[in-house]
C-alpha cells in the first residue's frame, strides 16, 4: 500500500504566533518551526499501515524553506521519501489554493491512501482534507479515531457528535485523523542518520503546472480585510496559592452570588 | 446580489441542532432564509425550521443521506446551488458541516471562510468576522469571485429566535448517481454521556492534562455538582481517552458560555480558549504561572489543583451547610 501523508510544518509550540497587519498573514519567517504534532499523528498511522501491509510512505509538505526541519523529522520517523512544495508563489494561499497545490503534487505520486491531520495546530480550519479529496476525486473519510485496511478497503471509526460511526470505502481514499489517534514515535538515531541520505524532492508552481492565478495570494478567494484584536478582557487577578487559594475562590464565588 | 441565504439543516440524535436554528435566525434577520434538510428527521423538524425563519425548506427524507455519509448531500447541494444560486450558504462547524463546506468549495471552485462568528452581506459578497488564533485576533474576511459564498459558522454565534412562521416545503429527488455511495456507514455507536449537558450549563468545571489521570475527574464532578453545573474537558484529555468526546470544550468540541467556568489543570491552548473564553467569569487553577489560560481568567490561581480543588469543595460544603 502506498501512502501519501500531508504534513504541515508550523511555528514551534513555543512560538506565540502573530499576524502581520501589513500582509495580513501569520508570521512564519524568522521563527523556529516543527512538524505539526497533528501531522506527526497522520504520519504515524501511515507508518503503521505500511509496516503491516508493505508499501511506502511519502510525505508532502507545502511550506517555506524553514519547513525543511519538519520534513527531516518526518523522514527520521520513517517516511520513505518527501516532497517539499516550495515557491514564493504559494504564499498567501487560502484553503482551496493549498488543496490545489497538494492535489497537483499528490497526482505525481502513486498512491492508494492519502492521510491528513483533521486540522493543523496553527490555523485549525479543518477543511483542506475535504477539498483535497474532492480535487483528487476520491472519497474522504474524515475525523478518524481508528483506521484499518484490508483487501483494498479502508474502514475507520469516525468521530461523531454522540460517539462514533464505522464507515468504509474502497481504496484509493483519503482519511483525516484526529490528533489522539496514536502516540507518534520519536525518531531514533538510526532513523535520523538514514533521513540525511533521503532525497527531498522540491516542486515549484511551474513544476506542478499550476497557473499563478489559481494559487497563492493571487488565487485566494478568501481575502482577509482587516486584522484586529478583540476587546480585551478586563485584567484578572493572579494569586499564588499559599495554602488558602481554595478559600479565596470560594470567597469570590460567594461575592458573585454563585454559591 | 440576491439576499438569499441558505442554511444546511443538521439533525443529530433525532433533533435539529441548535446551531442550525441559530444560523437560520441570523439568516432571516439579514436576508431571505431558506433551509436544506436531507435524510431522516423528526416530524416537527420542518415546523421548527420555519419557526426560526426558513421561508422554504428543500427536503428529501431519503435514507441514502444517512447511510452513505456526506457524499449524497454534497452532490445534492451542488445541484441545488447551481440552479438557485443563493448568495450565501451556511454550515455549522460540525463534522458534517466541515465535510460539506470543504467538498462544495472544491466542487464549485468557490472559497470558504471557516470559523465565522458573524457576517453581513456587503458589496455583492459577504464580510465575515473571524476570530483567529484561538480568539487572540478578531479579523474580517471576504470571498471574491462569482458564485455562492460558503461560510462555516461557529456554534453559539447567534441567538435562536422563534418567529412563529411556517415554511413552504419543496420535495427534491435524492441523487441517482451510484458514485455517491462510495462511503458506507456500517454502524453508529453512541457513547453514553456522563452527567448533565454542557450546553446551557450555568457553571462548568473543566479538566486538562494537569489532572494527570481519568480518576481525578471525580473531584471535578463533585465540584460541578456542588455548583449545579457540569464537567468539561480539553481536547488533550479527550484524545487521551480519559473522558468521552461529548465533554470536549474547544474549537473542535463545544463552544460554551456559562456564567462560571473553572479551568483545572488546563494550560489554555488556542484550541481550548476558542470554546470558552466568552464565559462570564473564568477561574483558572494551574501550576505554571506562564499558562495562557491566566490571560483570560478573572481569577488565576498558580497552584496545585490537587490542593486547591479539594479545599474549594470543602469550603463550598461548609458555606452551604452554614
């Protein structure tokens, strides 16, 4: 089974992400990056499936040069190969633009299954997987909390409002996984060494045959008009527990007539 | 541009979802509201939709919409949108809503704005206000280009308003194309919910990873009970399997606005803040003084939840007894 994993590389969790009021985009340059933990979970599923059924895992990442660190990490975890979609023209893509770039790259790879995170941990829109599946013309089994593959068929437990649904489809298909689906492995020394020798293919918009008006800021149908801050909450009080914090909370609750 | 606004009506557990009614009420306020209701639904569903502002309901009760996930609805909606060209189509930020908005935007090559908290019709398009990065920003966004504008709306963004109207019903045919049956739902499993509903709770006591294990939710239950409220959780602990998804508060869980929110051992990830930061009074207990949850708290306690919460429980019991 050949698996493609869409792996976003995002500002590291230690970074407070900001939006540049000029470009109206997230500030991605000049901050440290990491493989999105949600993407690591998607990759872990791909690795487990191919360990069981054979085949390869290709990681596809759209991102700036700084994303390389996350791609190396994915290779060190065990991905067979990687594709880095790297072009200034991709900057400012909206969700559909992103899905178009990913779809064009994935069409170049032989695949049975595409795995994505349900949503990235920086922007959380959660709609790229559904758009991507439609562009690739394959069914989207979204919000998976468990995946099983057998005999050309994929079965997932899909999160629902009241529990979960068991849904199945024939391959090829796309699955988006919830972040708690597994505990992603840490790269081992052997994997890290092996990753250094693995090639990262790089594609530009031209390599993918994408017209400039389809992608990036130029192709984006979603346009951010204004960047603002919500009205601030009035500053709260912060205390350090010195043995009576429980009592102080109770005092506040009593004062607010909540008890 | 017409002022025709469509709402995708969702039914969960045999009930039209609250977000459906919130969106319809808003749609009726700013334009002409109509709804699309696909698949089995309770008898009173159409009346409920009409009462909340839907002048018309496009309806098919065919079980194909229930048994093959969202693909049949996707094809049907695409067809309906092409023939009627509503200005805006609203979906709830739910599982089905996100699937459909995503699929439709690719199918119709139109943009989508996710996580919409409010919107107006403006200059032939929409202008949506979108809380970004967990609500640390409040941006406005629009969609350019022709075609129906697709918005994914956050729950609890609008007030549901009964208007005492009735809806006209237009029966539509289910899709005949066998390709919509590519994804089969073979089983639906309900995980029973513990305690009272989070929605509508006046007080919510939530736990995060700082609680260390599932057993420690017992003390949160005790506290919630004393406050007449219910228990919530972060995505991290739901993902870890400590508590069921129905308890998840956050961007991908429930959006709540209780009178009192007590966050115990919750650091305040963007994902969580998005679901609770408009609560009236927020109290947070966390051992890390740098935890982002303190930035939205009215009272922040830097301390050990295992010390502070039991003391709080004891204090409330004492005062109630007094």
